[in-house]
C-alpha cells in the first residue's frame, strides 16, 4: 500500500528512491533521497514522496545509516606510533627492520614528527611485519588513542 507525504521520525522505502526523514517536526525535517547508494539531495523543506513501508528506528539499515563507521586514522604522532609499537610488542622487531633499510628510511623513522599510513615506508614496514589492512587500521586507531 503506497502512501504520500513526509513521515517524520520514520524511514520509508519509496519507488525509484529511498527516502530517509530526519527530524522531529515538519518545520525542521531534512530528507535525503538515495538512488543506487548516491545521495541525490538534502532538503530543509518538506518534499512529497510515495512510501511503501516504514522502517523502525531499531532497523539495522537505519542504525547503520545513522551511525556510519568512523573513517580510518590516517596519521599519528611519532610518540603515538612508537608507543603503540611498544604496546604491541613490535618495537624491537621494527627497530631491527629499520636498521636493515636505507639511511633515508632510518632518518625518516628517527626524526619524523608524524607517521602517515599511506607513505611507502609505512607500506613496506607493515608488509615486512605481515600486517593485513584490518590490522593496520587497528594499529593506527589504537595509536591515535594514546
């Protein structure tokens, strides 16, 4: 059964798009229209829609949309990086690996104020330690919290 109108506080799947309504009253409602995963627009004013079903606030898709995962940590300070190496029991292993690298890599490791996960030295070091992408994410996230 299709219905027309904006439904505040609920989530509704609509024909040719998904309509997400956010807000508690009609004056402040924002509507996001999605088509194949792309946000087509956000509107401060009410927009007419045709809804097929209401999704409750505790629906997994609703919760995932309202609480997206945080972006991965892209850089940490040298202090955070080296303390996380110590906490993970990797400091001595990494220091030994660094000593086998070029002088430029050794200088960068010793004197960098920030460690950026997308740097080639980082990729080489994590590969040498056998880290997966998930482990790298976890490492940088933990380091950022130190």
